[in-house]
């Protein structure tokens, strides 16, 4: 039926366990990237040379994910194992 076919083609973002895996992989990837390049997610200065402390956009989300991975790494590792 139509409903069975829709369940087979479900995206990873709508299945809770797959969504959890995607979030954990994102956190781990951002943390690993920041460990290799520590200043990669830092805010860039504007035209006047001022650096904003506000983190927004994709780089801000990556910075926040890398901080989560650094600060609660035992829990993230435990979630990856399970």
C-alpha cells in the first residue's frame, strides 16, 4: 500500500535513532575538525577589524557542536557505543 512504501523511503531525519546518529556524527566531526585546526570555527573580523562574539550561521553551529563534543565527550562516546 501507499503507507508501507512511505515508511520504506523515510529520511534519516524522521527516524529517531537515525536522527540521533546524524547528530552524534556531526558533533564528532566538528570536534575532530577543531582538534586538527583549532581556529577554524572562530569568528572572522568585519571590515573595521571588530570580532563579534555572537556565533551564528553554519560556522556558529559547528563551533557549538565542537564545544559540546569537547565538554561532554564521555557521554558522546558512550552514546556512540550504544
